[in-house]
């Protein structure tokens, strides 16, 4: 079982930057992919980014491509989501997620709130 704990949320002005962290612990399989999802009030949870275990390749939703960057350090059991050029529509609760290989997400963090407002 993998446990995920996010941190780094808060209030930021439009155009600003913020970095989220997610520490993962427990039994960490070699094919564990890590990702970020978000859910705005009244909307469904949506995928934001993934960093794959194999090759450390990354994928991004079109809405954040070029503004967000996902990374991980397996030695520190941490993944980060660096966000820049934040927009009001980025306001949401952000969740760290884990899945194995091509499987569905099996583990979620508790979520951290990001509010982009002037």
C-alpha cells in the first residue's frame, strides 16, 4: 500500500507561482507512476500531469502545458508540481495520485487547496 501526503497549497495572485510537494511512502513498486489531479468546486476531478516510473517521461493536460512541470526524486520519495503563470481557473483542490503501469489510480492523497485570486 502506498501513502501520499501533499503540501504546499495556498493563496496566490494571478500570474504567480507555487510548488506542490507529495511525499510517498509504504511499499513502492518499481512501476509506480505519480500524478496530479485537481477538482474545482462543482466540477469533476480532472487529470493534470503524470510522471512515469519508466524513463521519467511526463504528460500534461493541455490546460497546463507550458505552465506546470512535474518532477520526482525517488531517493527522497517525493514528487513536485511546479506551477507558474497561474490563472484564476487553476483554483482547485489538488490531489497527488499513484498508479502502476497502465492501470487506474489506486492511491490518492488528501488534497491541498490552491486559490488563485487578486
